[in-house]
């Protein structure tokens, strides 16, 4: 049976005010013209980090021991 529609997953993030301000500043540098919500900033940067992490792991596996 094919899934119908999107699934919503709630994600809770705890961080200091200083960490959040640094994250917001990084998002402004990465996407200067984008209108972003706080959750959009966090999810966008987390997605980039996840892709980078998976890419690095797959490259490590290909190297001969």
C-alpha cells in the first residue's frame, strides 16, 4: 500500500541563547535573502549537516584499509 500524504514529525531542540544567535547568524550568511522562521533555520542547517555526514561516512567506507 502506497503512503498517502505527508507525515509530520515534531522535533524539539534545546540550545543556549548564544548558540541560537550564532546559528541565526550562520543562516543569514548562507541564505541572505531568505525569509526564515526559527525552525526553518535549524532544520535547514541540520539537513546540510546530515547530508555532509552521510557523504563523509560513505567516502570512508570506500577507502581500502
